[in-house]
């Protein structure tokens, strides 16, 4: 998510979709760029795969 200008729009859309049905955390700190950067998806997939098939 190098398109940081999209985060305010995403937060607004999430808040609109929830429409007050549930309490939301502070969306400015909840919806943020991935801490692992561009590798977040790959590392997340590896973590899930390791849960299914443990590394020897």
C-alpha cells in the first residue's frame, strides 16, 4: 500500500459501512499500512502454511 493518500478514504468507507452498528476503534491507528511493508502478504502466507505443515 504505497498509496498512502487512500487511507483516509478507506477509513471513511469503513466507518460508513459499519454505520454505528458496532463500536469502532480509532480508525487512524487501526487501519494503517502493513508493518512488514511489501513482504506482509508473503510472510503472512508462510506463517499460515507453517501452522498447517510445521517446519522440521
